């Protein structure tokens, strides 16, 4: 596996990720032989990002290529690998890599039975399926990789060709790894949208402009400093301010209250654990949060009863 000669590559599922990774592998000198995709969007991505690839059904894409990248929706992965193996499209001298974060090598078991080498190769990045992704890959993306020991050098080479860095994820930790990424990136989207909505409620005309420098600084500080980056009323144990936040949120956007309460509680716990907030200073704040949680649960219960 120490060989660095170009590989023949098949892309099963020229979706956002498959097409972008294929284009990046082509830029690194590999040969993208074929790609699959039935929708107009997949066909357009193949034409734009994988011009050397023949458009073929999945079994034909997989058969005969050294590296098969399978990049399909998570729920489609396991049955598709079983179908490809049953159709005789996978065998020895092939490496089959999927790009799912939540799945590990288990999803590739039928490929292994057929003699192929398995890789779980998840780019920790959000993809558009356009050339924008290539710039992001070039600037360095981490890949959560699960691989048998004898394929680790191969995986490292592929990730390096994609301009990335390897993070080895044990098979039994794939779901945890993926939960952490989803929590951080997907829930961040919700959090920022919530903040923009509440700013609009407060009369702010351009919430994105207000949040842009603040949130970039908070993210940057957190990635460098961890819990030490925390500022704001929870870090100061400022129970009165948090109580006023909850009163106004409850009046104008009660749907925002549970998430605010849960995050404030978790923020307080982390601040105490990190020594940013003394337990004695946290007491009044924790009381405010507990009192509001009870009041909110009661209100939600009453509303449910009234509409039942
Ligand atoms: N999107 C991201 O930002 C991102 C980031 C990292 C990892 N991932 C992972 O990468 C994988 C692909 O995600 P994606 O966002 O690229 O998906 P996507 O844009 O929806 O593309 C999915 C591709 O799979 C094909 N496909 C769907 N069902 C299939 C089946 N049963 N058999 C064969 N091909 C099938 C689709 O082809 P048709 O044209 O025929 O529908 C399409 O080309 C997922 O495991 C996802 O979790 C995604």
C-alpha cells in the first residue's frame, strides 16, 4: 500500500460530497473512471466536477476500479453495499471507502466478505457540491477515519491527497464522533438563527451585521481557549440579568425558552467545573434556571391540556 501511483477511482453517488472528493482526487492526479447518479443534480455535478467520468449504474462504477468511493445518504449505505457485493461488483484488490460520519466499517461488511478493503472516510466539512468545496478542501479539512491497521497508510495517503489531516476514530466511537460534529455545526445554525430572530424582535434591522464580529470572536476564542473563553451573565453568576432574559423571552418568544434554559444550565455547569464560576456564586443563578424550568413545564402542560 506504500505505492503512490495514480489510482483508478469510481464514485458511487455523485452527490455533494462524492463529486467534490472525486474532483479533489482528480486534481491530485488520480483517474476518475466513472460515477453514478440518476438525478439531474448528480448529472450536472458529474459534468462540471468529474468531466473524465463515464456516467454508469452503481455496479458498473464499482466493478474494476481500485478505489470505490461510496457517498450516498446514510440510510442507503448498508443496503447498497450489500447489493454491490451480491452483484459481484466488489472484490480483492479494491478499497471501498464510504464518507458517512455515523457509520463505521460495519456498513462495509459485505464488501469485506467479497475480499475488498474497507475504509470509513468522513470529511468534517459541510459540502455544496460545487467548486467552492475544492477551495475548502485545499485549505485543510480533518477526516474522521476508521480503518483496519493494514489500510492505515493507504487512508493517510488518500487524505493527504485531499489536502486533509487524519483523525483516527475507533469503530465503536463513530456515532459519538458524528454526534459531536452535528451538535457543534448543525445546532450552531439553529442557535445563530434563534439569535437573529430575537434581535429582529428587539428592533435590530441588521442582525447578521450585529452578530458577525461578536460570534466570530466567540468562536475563535473558544477554539483557542476552551471554557476560558466564556463571558456574559452566566460566567458572572448574574442571576438578575438571566431572570430578566427569561421573562422577556417568555413573553415574546416562549418557543426559545427551553433551549435557552438548557444551554444556560449547561454553561453554568461547565463554568463551575472550569473554575470560572464559584459554586456559591452559581447558587442563585441555578435557582432562577430551576424555577423558570418548572414554570415553563407547567405552562407547556397547561397548554397541552387546553388543546387536548
Ligand atoms: N453534505 C455534507 O456536507 C456532508 C459532509 C460530510 C459527510 N457527508 C456524508 O456523505 C454522504 C453523502 O452525502 P451528500 O450530502 O453528498 O448526499 P447527496 O448530495 O444527497 O447525494 C447523494 C448521492 O447518492 C446517490 N444515491 C442516493 N441513494 C442512492 C442509492 N440507493 N444507490 C445509489 N446511489 C444513491 C444520489 O444519486 P441520485 O442523483 O440518483 O439521487 C446522489 O448522487 C452521507 O453519508 C453524508 O452523511 C455529507
